C-alpha cells in the first residue's frame, strides 16, 4: 500500500472496484456488470436542450483550462452533453426558512440507525480500520463517524436523487452561482485535472451540489492534496474503494494536526455558581478542574495538561463541553461547531459510549428515531406533504407540523414532540 501515488491514466472504474463498495455497503448483489447495474443510477448530465449562453460560458473556460495543462480532448469530453442544473442554483441561493436547533441536528447525526449501521461497518471492516488506525494514528471510530455523516457509509452514492454529477454542478455554480462562482471555477479546474489523470471518469465523478465528491465528500482541491491510494491499484478512488475513502479521511485528519491517542473533548458538568461568561475561554484541563469542572459521566481527565476550550452551545441551560485540539481538526471537514460535536458524539457512541448526560433546553419532550418516523407517517396519512419517512426533521416535516398546528388552533412552533405525536395518535 502507498499513501500517495502519482496520477496516472487508467481505464474506467472496474467491476472489482465497484463490487468492493457494494459488498461493504450491502447495497446490491454483485453478479452483474457494473455499467448495466449503474446505467439508470447515475445523475443526469442535462435536463434537455442546453441554453446557448451556458454553452458559450463553457467554451470561455478553455483558455484557463489550457493554462493549467488540461488537454483539449479532456476538456471536450468533460463537458460533452453537460447542461445547467437548476436545482444546484436553488440550493446555492435559497435562504433557510428557520435556524435549526443544534439538538435537532444531533438527533439526526446520532440516530440509532446510524449508530447501528456504523457499528456493523466497523465489524465488517475491522482489519482495514485497524491498519488505517495504526498507519495514521486516527481513531477508527472517528473515521467511521465522518463516513457515516458524509455519505451514510457510502450508500448515498447509489441514489441519483441525492448526488450530482460534479462537472455539471461545478459548471453551473461557476456560470451563475453568485458569490460561489469563484470557488466553483477553482474546483472545476481541479476536477478537470483529476479527469485528465484518470482516477475517475466524468460520469462516475459524483458528489454534492457544491462539488464535494465521493464517500468522504472531498472537494477537488482537498482530493488532490489529501486523497490516498490505499488499496494499491494505482489510483485514488474515494467513490467505490472503501479502503481509499477511509484512508483518505484519516490522512486528511492527520495532516490537519490530529493528536493520536486523544479524544475530541468531553461533556462536562459545571459547579453551582460557575462563571458562565468563561464560555469560549481556553485553559489547561487542570485549570478547569480546579474551578470545579468535572466529566459529566464521571471519571478523571486523562491528560490534565491538554488545552481545552469551554463551549456552552445552548447557553446556561444545556450541556457543557470542553473541546480539545482534535475538535478543531474535525472542523477542517466542515467548519461548524455543530458538525464537529456530532462527529465526536457519534464516534463516542460507536466506541460504546452512552448518550449525553445533560438535557437540551427543547421546551418539549423529544422523540426517538422511531417516534419521529411515526410522526411523519401520521402527518402523511392526514394528507400533509412529506416525501420521505426517514425520522429526520427537516424543513418539509416542520412545514407539515406547522400546518397541522395552525389548522388545529395550536401554538405554531414546528417541533417534533411527544406531545404532538400523542395528539396525532388520539386524532386517529
């Protein structure tokens, strides 16, 4: 195995590479040809006639591509039949209808099903994860947690309704993405480099609407800098090679400053009268302990000299945390405290840890994943538009809850609560 091999031109993805993913994810059987299996599962390159101004924009990219060493053959092949994606522009410009509370996000990211699947993936890939852990010094539980959060352990890539063709998405953003256009141009040029070097063909270069690619959701520049060929087949394949995808995640974290053998942080309890204005301050763990800060689940802090920051994500009435260096390293994946906390908590659950000790200031009785799914089912049965029963409380479910509340003269808060579910049960 090698941590980094030079780019080289290769044939399109092989059946062996695909079957490795499908076996790992348990998504399909493996006794058919890859192209026939995936022929109807890849996201489209266009939605019909391609506007002339879009085509003109694509051709205007050629001088910049040529300056970066992209061949005309690669350029023409990459954009053949590619048209704008209106859904990408909607996602790039739409403003969120509400500010999602952190506890709703954590409910989704640490749902029972995600934990159970993650533990199964750890068992299935135990040898691989052990090798990666030894080589990069990054906990297998963190690697798997990020895998689960980024692509539901790779399964999202098998759903063309949840992924985009990366060349199409980035070209659309570069064309009319507003503030994102400059970013998209940079990533698009790097994506063309990846195609030219043969690590993936353009039809199988799938990812998010913003151009994050594969099972690990690397943007093209991150891929070039940190993806690794861990299975030793000569190319870095974060789409269908589980070894490459997971090792790339570990390599990215290691090179971002991951502290081997250390955790991301701790849930803590604060003593009565604690000065909560210290939230955001950084001090050695021993200094926090001297102020009466204790681990919420009991036990000692293993390294009193570690620098730790106090974080109170819900203010004075919610759980409290001491975050360490590795918390900031996780944020290299997604620069949001909520993301890093979700990854850390999911990793802890995969390792056998328990749920949070502290309660969030929800103002209602929360539902578990099964309860959230029942709530969605009952709202859908009453005719409210809910397209997927998945236990995830997003904008669509909140809109349905609010519509039900308004119709029944209830306070309009959009919360997926036990109180609401009991009302729905009584209403039949």
